[in-house]
C-alpha cells in the first residue's frame, strides 16, 4: 500500500495548515490562555507533517 | 463547551483519513491470515506504536487524567513500574515462544503448549471480556460527549462504532494497526500542548508543586505506609501486586497487545516491538497524567477554574480533561483535542475488535465448530465476526447505560479470571514439566483464590461477602493488588503440584514452546542499536532516572 508515512504526513500537514490559518484569521483566544495557540500548534503540526512526507519521499526513492 | 465549524471540519477530516487508510489496507487482504494476523508482515516502527496505541483507549486517557487529579504523580506507577518491566520481559523472554511457535493467537499458544481445555478456557474468557471492555469504553465516551458537548448518546456511539466497523471490516488487523499509528500521533500532538499550556499557567512544575500537597508530586516518598498517600497502597502491594502480577499478566499475556507484536515481519522485530514501545510509554504520563495534577493547582489559583462536581457534590474527575481543554484551547485546537479523544477511543475499540475476531475465528470457531474448512471460509467468518463484534459492543454499551451494577460485577469477575494468568505462562514457558492438567487446575485455583480474597476482605465497603472479614484495606486499589498477589501465588503452587502428579508431554511436542527446547535467536547479525538487549538496557537506565527525578 501507499507508504503509511505519506498518509500520516498529509493528515498533519493539512491539519497544521488549517490551524495556522485559523490562528492568523480568527481572533479567538481560550479563556485561560493569551497566546495564539492555533498558530503555534498549527506550525508544529505542519512541521511534523512535512518531516513525515520527507521521510516517505526518501523511502520511495531508495526503493 | 461549544464547537465551531472549524472543529467539526477537523473531526470529519480525521474520519475521512481513517476510512481512507482502511480502504488502502483492504488491498492487502486475500487470506484469513492477512485479515487476522496481518500475514506477519508489518515493519517494527509501526507495530511498536500500535502496541501502545491499542492500549491507549479513551477510558485510559480520561481515567489517567482523572487519577492524576485524584492521586498526583503516583498515578505514573501504572506506566512505569506497572508497564515497562513487563514490556521488556515480554520482548526479551516471551516473544521467542509466541512468535517462534507459529501460534496465531495467545490462546493457540496455550493449546500447543498445554491442551485444548486450557486454550478454550482462556479463549472464552478473553473473548467475552474483550467485548465487554469495548462496550464499557464506548459507553463512557458516549456519556462524556453527551455531558460536555450535548451530542446524543446514541448518535455518538453509533457513528464512532460504524467508522471502526468500516475500517476493520475493510482491512482487518493491518487496517487497525495502520490507523493506530495515526491515532497515536494524534493523541500525542492533541494532548501534549494542553499539558504544556496548563503547566505554564500554574507557574511551571515548581509553581504547581507549591500549590498542592507534596504527595502529589512524589511517586515513591509516600508509600512506606498506606496511610501516607491518597491511593492507600504500601510499597509491597504496589511492587508485587501492580508491578509484578497485574502488569506482567496484562503486557505479557493479553492478546490485545501481544497480537501487535505477533504481526511483526520477523522474530527480531517481534522482540523489539514491546521494547521500542517502552520509550514513548515512559513519557506518556507527562501527556495524560500531568494535566490532571495541574488542574488541582489551577483550581487553587482563583482563575475561575474549578474541578467539576457531580450532582451529589463529589468531584467528577472524569471531566477534568475536557474542562481543561475548554479553558486552554481556542476553536481549531479544540477540534484537534476532541478528535484526539475520539482517536484514542477508536484505537482502543479497534484493538478489542481485532483481538476478539482472531480468537473467535481461530480458537473457538476453527477449534470447535468447523475444523477443516477451506481458508476462504475462515476469511468469511472473520469478516462476519467483525460485524458481530461491533454489534455486541454497541449492545454492551446500552446494557452498561441501564445496568451499571451488572458491569461492575462482571469487571470484578474478569479481574478474578485474569489475575493468575501470568503464573500459567511463566511455568509453561520456562518449566518443561508443566502439564495441561496442571495449568488448568492452576487457573481454576487462582481464580478461586482471587474470589476468596475478595470475599474475606473489605475495602471502601466492597468485598466481605463470605461472612468473615480477615483484613480491611484502606482502598479498593490496595485490595485489588493483594487479590492479584494471592491469585498468582495459588495458581503458581497448584500448577506446580498438579503438573508433578500428571504425565508430561513428550519433548518432541514441546519444541519451540518451552525454554531449553527452543532456539533462542541470536542478535549478532543485527546492528548494535537494533539489538533487543541493548534497547532494553537503555530503557532501564531511563526508567530509573525518571523514578529518581520524581521520587
């Protein structure tokens, strides 16, 4: 089947993009937290997704 | 708690992905063994993450956070001494027999090693127990979503069951395992920010520790006497009951987790599975338990946050996790957090369904109903069993919502049946003289000893139904640890005696099943960082460091 890393990477990249966008567009803050949680968590998930996609791509090239 | 459209969008995206993974995994299924054992072809990093994810059900996540708020960092004993040593033992010493015997399930190993009656006893109790625990977990989830989000109990139970059904029906064990890896990452990335944000708000670890009793931030300094800690346990009960009997009984013999290791693509991968899984397992307390502890500190800070109450005024610790999410996650991340909760539920349920499926199809159906059918027949049975298993789980969830007492009673009985199991496996794997009659008699004696211990002792008003009360425990947890200790000892002694009194199997039939008649795999061909023993030593060093750090 398609590399599981690619599926996981794609999932977190998409979620990361949605959260990052929400962090930039929506003014929403949580009751006890002033930081822009969506932006930071979104960026972290985007990075994790990118690493998984890179690993999947590397795996495909090497066979 | 109110969800925004973006939260629902994230949840539906997750549903789409798990179904998609099931759809891709279906192409790998052409025989019953592909469907039920993944054809022993899964890479080790995947089996390792699935190994802990299958255990990380919603009840586990919600319950561990609740215990964190109730007992503090001592809850981590369920992850450290209560899991890691047993996981290492399973990988180093038991996997050579499970994997090497070519058994397709844990009960089938018992059949090969002992006899049919021992296998059937284990298979029947395991199958029933699996369905009940999946139903009870479904009930807990439906209740929580009804309470927190106002979703209908029926809708959330049926929708989540339907999705698990579709992806396990399509791809069997492979599909469940692949999804467990996705679910594992989602649980970590969905809950870890909560722990970090909440801890930061309460002034970091030291700020939090200053606001709560010292016993909540120390794991070992308050266990000399049961009266010193809120768990009501003392060090012997903790180490022998939890750390040895219950922990080894679960991680070394429960087919739900062992099945993941048995799906690995080689003997060395099967042995490394529980050992590699021990690394993330060790740090899970910081993600699932710490938020509960922080919640207690936050409730002391006049921020407007309080631990939720039940109608009768007692604390409702099960709601700590979701109320914290509502305080720290804005719309968007809140959706990810709830999706992570849903993911933990699904990984637990799919674990139960796939394990039930294999035990029913191979151990009960093929063992007793139709012995010699073509493989396509068993594949069909396995697919039908998937539907039946999910339907029975849903039925159990409804049963639990109407008859809570029956559920408590059944969980108690299952506890009695499970407690002695590890003694049977230990003697079976390391003593070639152990016999089928011995194992069977030992299991019955162990279960009887467990019931008798419960009947003769009292804790929080539970037990004592045999008339006389010999001992009163400060908590049901302490009582459970001691029930396990007595059950294990009785099973060990009776198996030993009854084996000596009954004829043993010829050595030829015990090849690859018992220590001394099995080729223990050599690791020399592997790179040093791939050797099970090396990895286990690293785990032990880290485990000791963690315990010293939070002493």
